[in-house]
């Protein structure tokens, strides 16, 4: 049952009103998604989504006619292609989905089968005022969430600190709180400089006062010395590596003891089996592996399978910031949004592969030649 063909389509969901993401100075008017479908000769189809697959058309012949279950071979080829072109890891997700269907087992079981569920942490996306943020935090607590990630990036750090203090005062110990500083990377049009060590340490000292569980991306992604120094200070856990591009970069972060919490996303970096191996190395050093998932529901589901299958994470990112960012908007590719239960758990089923269904009508309505947010 060789691979018969691979289809890549691009989709853009109109956002009205626009979505003012905390890490993007331009409000987003479109939510783009790239969908990869891998067909085998028996009629089975595996799907993946994530990065935009730039340049993949020139390399599709490296996969057609091959055994879809030869996942290590495909991972090595995708790693090579991703050097010469864009990040093509959504193909790896689609191949795992297809291989799971062929083998009759879930992707999480293919990756180790360590568990079936993980607690969700609500990952906010907007820079709201204190009163509004407190109200949202209390709603999330009532819905069963055990943790909330806040965003920094307001005009003054004092305003960020005030929001954090207000939330901690309101929820007490009811929610673990994380803070995303968003200093690791920038959108193409954002030329603002990232923090340096001294500023990151100043912020870390303030976060410690509010019992913050981790401080995410406090420095540029390549500031290995700064991250290692900040981590060794022992003020607060340091998290990062969400969009780290290559395996050797992850290796460097681990070898130089830069982070307490590692967050590479399977749809952007190294792929599912590659990150399953990396998760084992992270945990062997006493650190936490819990992937970034801010994207669409298919990517969230892929990282959920990875996390419960291969890691012992305390929780997994669940992007939600209603009413502007809803599960329905985030998961427009799917027939049903990925849902958190009343106790705050995300659970994978036992269906083969990723166990999902696409919303074909919505996919047809949102199909586009464009691959960007604007």
C-alpha cells in the first residue's frame, strides 16, 4: 500500500473583528492554515497541518511510491527538505496519522502509549486590562482549568506586573500561573529588540513574588548564555524552544542547560517521533517537556498525542481567549473542536491514527492561494 499522492491546500478563515495577538503588532484579519493529505493506494488518507510547507512541491517525488509506514525514513528526508525549503513537518503528522490507520493503533500508542490524558492550561492571546483579565481567569477556574498563561507586552512593564498581581490576588492558589514574555522571536514586520539578561532577571524577580510556575521566552532564542545564566539563578522556571527550527539547536539548549521547560511543536520542529525521543532526553535530565500548540486544532491534537504518548507533562497548552479566540475559530478545520472536559483534562481516544474528522464544507469555503495572516 504505497503512498499514491500528496495534496497540500491552503485556507484562510476571515477574522471579524480582527484578532489582536499579544505577540503581533498588527491585528490579524485572517487565520491561515495549511492542510496536508497523504493518500495510500488502498484509499486511506492521513492528514496533518502546521507550517506552510513552502517549497514542498519540488520534493513530493521523494515520498510518492514509498511505504507510508517507513516513518524514520520519512523523518530523515523531511529534515533534509526542511533545510532546503520550508518546515515540512505537517507531512510527518499526516504520515503518522496514515500509519496509525494502517496499523490499527492511535498515534499516541505508536509514540509510546504512556497515557491517555493530560491537564490543559489555558493559553491566553490578548493583552487585556486587569479587571477583564481577572474576570477571564475566574471563568476558566470555574470551568475546571488548573493553570493559565498570561501574556506580557503592554506599553509599560508596570502594567504587565499589575495584571499579574491582580490575577494572583483573585485566584489565590486555585490556578498555576505562567507568563509568556514573547522575546524569543518576532513577526517579520516587528523590528523591536528582545530583552537582554538584566531586564529578564528584573522581570523574573517580580514573577517570583507572584509564584509564577514558569517564565516563557524571556530572551532571544539564540541567547544560550543568557538563558543558561537566568536558569542557573534559580528564580523561576525558564521555558522556551517553541519554534526552535532544527535538532542541533534543541541539542544545544539541552546540553547548555538553558531551560527547565522545553516546548518544541511537532508541526514545526523535528516531527512526532523525533520529539518523542527528545522528550525522553529532556525528562532524563529532570526537566519538563510540554509542546507549544498555538495554531489550529489539528496541530493541537497532534501535540496532544505526542504529549500523552511520550511524556509525563503536568499540563499542555490549550489556546483559548474568549470571546475573541474561541475553540470553534481555532479548530475550523475540524468537524468538532478539541474540547477540555469539566475537570480540565484533554483526552485522546483509541481510534487509529489521530482519530479526527475534517469539516470539508468549511475547508472548501476557506480555500485560498494565500498562506499568511494578512
